């Protein structure tokens, strides 16, 4: 049975959703307050869930990167441990340098909350290994700072290493502009493919009654 450590910052609002999702998939979970300094010794996966760490009063994730627990997360990731950042968690991972690029304010400066179709760009990684390449998924998004930016040189590295995971798309898989992200990128991973970040919320897409179960295979890949 896999054990998932879920971080909790002031303002985190998807920690219990994430806990429910992984327990539904048969995992044990521990919620870790950001002031703690050590992750559970038996952690197989660390998840930084969505929310508004520190109210997003500064650049999203900018304050959270200094929380004591993040030193352990960085050590865990650099040792090959799997880390998933969802929405604000994605922003935090870019701030601490575990993922390339940065998240900026959405074009139009509005908060976006809706179901959004996504195209699986690369599945040569644990996160999307159970999803067919080019498959279109229906996953909720809810963010104001989801505009992914990376410079041209680093973008070429992302493409070459198959680090681009997901793109916002229409129902046919064609790219669409949702928040201004470079080439409609919705999720990326690091070069070693053990740290993953995405703006959409797969933990909110596990029940038919909520509109989609497409998040199941995404999360299952990390605990396979």
C-alpha cells in the first residue's frame, strides 16, 4: 500500500480533496503542516495541493517556498522521490526551482473556474503512464495565476526531453488559449521525470456525479 504525504499551508483548500482522492485509490495518507521539518519516512509520494498559500498576497507560491517543510521536499525530490504539485502546488514547485518556468496572472486578469479539456502530450512518465498519448481529458481548472511562461531556449529543452505533459485543448485535441500559457501548456515535469506540476485539478475528477472520472488514471500512474 502506497503512502502519500500531503502538504498543508495557510490558505490551502484542496488538502482534504487530495486526501480523499488518494484514499479512494487505496493509499494511506498523512497531512503535513508546513511548519513541520520532516516528511514521513515511509512516504512514496509527496503532493502539494491547490489553494491560496498565504492568501496569494504576493506572487503565488513565493512565500510558501520558505516554509520549513520545503527543505525536506527538495531533498526528497533530489533523491528521486515522486512529487506532484497541483495548481498552487505547481506554482510552489516553480518557485523552489524543482520545475522549470513560472506561473503568471491569467490573460484578462480574471479567475477561471470551469471544466476544461486537455490533451495528453507525453505519457513517457509515471504521472500519465496510464493515459494514452493524444487522449483528451476533461478536468476542472480553478486559478487566477495559471499563465505558464518559459523562455524560448528552455522551452526547446522541455520539448526535446518530453517534459511537456498536458496542453489545454478543444474536444478534438486542438490547442486553445485558456489563460495565456506558452503553447497552451497545462502541465510539465522535471528532466528526471519524478516531479510533476499541473494547473488542472485531477483530484476533483474522480466521481461521475461531479462530472468526470478522468482524474483517476492520472493519479493512479503515480502510485502504480
